[in-house]
C-alpha cells in the first residue's frame, strides 16, 4: 500500500531529479522510493558510509550538506505555509 509524504528539496535538485526520472521513464516518486529502499536495505553506520553512484553527480550540485537539525512541529508548519505564499 502506498502512503503519501511531503519532502522539501532545493529547487535546482528537484528540477534535475525530475529530468533524470523522466529520461529514465520513472516517476519521481518511484525514483525516490527506489533510492530509499536501497539506502535502507543495508546497514550503514553513518551517512558517509552510503555508496554514491554516478547519478548523484547528475542531480546534485556542489558539496553534499547533511542537515540533521530537528525543527519543532510549529516551526515546520510555519515554514510550510510561508513557502505556499
């Protein structure tokens, strides 16, 4: 059964990922699901242990930046509504 989630990415990354998915005849949702399935199917000690494929160079720009700060629900809600304006 599919479930919906909301994710936020840099606009440039989204555009490149959509283009990549389209060129490979897959939806962005299925591409994301595929990648998450790959990442979670093995036991990695940290983000740095994840294998990086060539496609990452295609859809990403610059240095990788892992943001691990957690935000409170009310901050996330305010950020979401601000982005919709």
